[in-house]
C-alpha cells in the first residue's frame, strides 16, 4: 500500500515501450466504486474474489507492465499464475509508509492502529511477495524515477546471470 506500484509501473512501461495496466484500476472500473467501498460494503472475502479474477484476467490479456494490488499474493492460485512471469516486489518500511500514505482511513485494512496493522500485514505478506518475486527493490527515500531505474537495473542483472540477484543495498525490513 502506497509503495508506488502504479506510478513506477507507468514509468517502467514508458521506458520499455509497452502499456501499463493496474488491477486495482480494473476493479474500480468494473465495480463502479472504490476498493475501500467494496471492502466496507461487501467485505474482504468478496473483494479478494474480485481481485483474484481481475489478476487472472489481466495476466491472460496483458503483455506489458502489470501493477497488482498489495493483497493479490494472498491467493495461492494467483501466486501460481505469477510463477510464469517476471515479478518485482517493491518494498517499503513502516516509516516510509506513514510519510507516503499517512496510513489513513481510506485504507480499510489499516483503520485501527495503522502502524501495528501495517507491520502485521507486512509480516504476513512479505514471505509471499518474496516467494513470487524475481527481484526485490526498496523504495524508501527514492523518487519514482529512481525506483524505476533500480527495477530496470535489477531485471538486467537477473537476465545477465543465472545465479539470481544480489541484494538491493538500500533494502531495509520493517
């Protein structure tokens, strides 16, 4: 949440000469309401089912940069679908999250004690992000342009070596 997936995705698509698609935007367009409203009106379980289908459809239809909602990796079927794709995990620590988003009420999973809830969410999700990601890029203290460059650098390193990626020196765990 607030890591810059949509912004960085658009920059990457521009630099790679392809299109960018955001599954959160797909969901909002299809449902005709915000993600927060879907959560509040229908609950997380319903939202996750809608999200799962949006990701499945986007992976089948789109061959450019795809920005996924932060909770999409919670679904095992979605993680399996991602296995055949190049995935980059954009990481961020809690202090950066506070600065970027304010951890405000527009984020339903963070409505009560947002710092603690953010840490708990990340403790649960981080291993899943790392499971599907071929590269991890820290976004803390970086502009979107710097993050996009770091992603491109990480992907170039990945294709140049079969031994995986070296750790990002700016990566810090929450």
